[in-house]
């Protein structure tokens, strides 16, 4: 069922809808807005809500594993903290996260992956270079 965008999502939608497919990922800012609005949340619940947001924006939300990895990065950077865990009938326990005190307005929310891995070249390369890299690594895989 389609829902209306949350108030914190409207500003993100306006900013990222102009960037096209080469805009930075809004995932970090979305998680920040979600946790500021709802105070805490667990990964699966947030991922389900992020899927709805990604459909508004027209981007691929990624898999749940990717979202969990993103949450791990946010936790390693000290942006979020584990608040509590709940037992469930089957499977893993639910881990609830909240924003770490003092990190509400950190600039790291905009690009947490680039902050975590600064040695990676994050620039978008021209198509000729990308084709050459694809051909090079495709021949190694065979």
C-alpha cells in the first residue's frame, strides 16, 4: 500500500529529484530523518520504509543486506548507537538504533561511505574508462 511521504522526506525528495542518477545517495540523510522523527528503529522496519521512499524518488533501494551494511557503517562512524535488543519468536533478535548524542547535525550523514573509505576514488568516470575497466575485469573472470 502506497503511503504519503513523511515530512522529513519532502525536503530530501526536492533536493535529490534534481540530481538524476548521478546524485549522491540520500540513504544517510533519510536514516537521520527517520531516527529524528521516530526516535528509534530497527533495520528491517527502516528498510521497508526506505523502499517506499525510493519508489517516490524513482531509485533502486538496494537489498536488505546492503541496508544492514549501511547501518553498520553508520554505527562504526559513531552516528548511531544500539539502544536495545528484543527477542523474537524465530530468527535474530531485533536491534534498535537511535542517533548518538551530538551527532544530529554532523556533515558525515551526507556521505558516510566516502567518510568510511576515503582512499576509494568516488568520482564518476567517463564512459570510455568504464568500458575499458569492464573489459579488463571481465576477461579476468573468465
